[in-house]
C-alpha cells in the first residue's frame, strides 16, 4: 500500500513465485490475487490479512470437475504441475469470481461464504487463447442504427 506521497506504508509476502492479476469487489472489502501454479489468494483490502486460498484446479492432464463440488478430487503428487491463474474478475452481485487459467480453462467459483467456496461452472477447454475478461453491466444497452 502506498500513501499520498507515494511512500510504501504496508506490504506483504503472498508466498508465490509470480502474480498475474488483481481484482477487488465493489465494496473494496476483498482483494483477489491470481498467481502461478493454480493459486488464487483472497485478502482483506484494509488489513491485507489473508482470508483464504482457493483450491487449485486439477493438475495438468486431468480435467474431471463437477459443478457444486467443494473439494476437487484429483490424484495429486509432488510432481503434479498446475496451470497458472492468469486472470481474475469478481462478480459482486452474485458473489462469484471467474478465473482464467493458462491452459485455457475457465472456472466460476461461488465465494459467498469463504469457508464454503465451491465450483459453480467449469469450461475445461477453449478453442483459442483468452486475452481478457470484463464485467458486463446488465443495465447497459447498445443502440443500433441503420442508414
């Protein structure tokens, strides 16, 4: 955290080799940090206290995840490798986060209760790379005109 004079006032070690993306919820209560090796950490935005680390996706080469599960069952070994979480975006209305992984998987997680985070939906293979995700305002309408 930096103050108005651009001096570092608070920092933390998130204990990951790389971080790729950050997002906050609309109330600015939480910080969602997308990291390498399938790690997503949630922090309190005021205190920077760690709240929870979302469970990793299946290791590379395994992709059997069912909707609604609270625990992903995989045969995990010390040699298992995981996709990086390259993007995160929060849906404050539905209390969900969308994670984009480096192997083209997209997971929708329910984070309404940090102690009971669960998978809402998975998209396990995507035809091409995903370069960006953005929130869509449901009240936004596009006006089309023809000449």
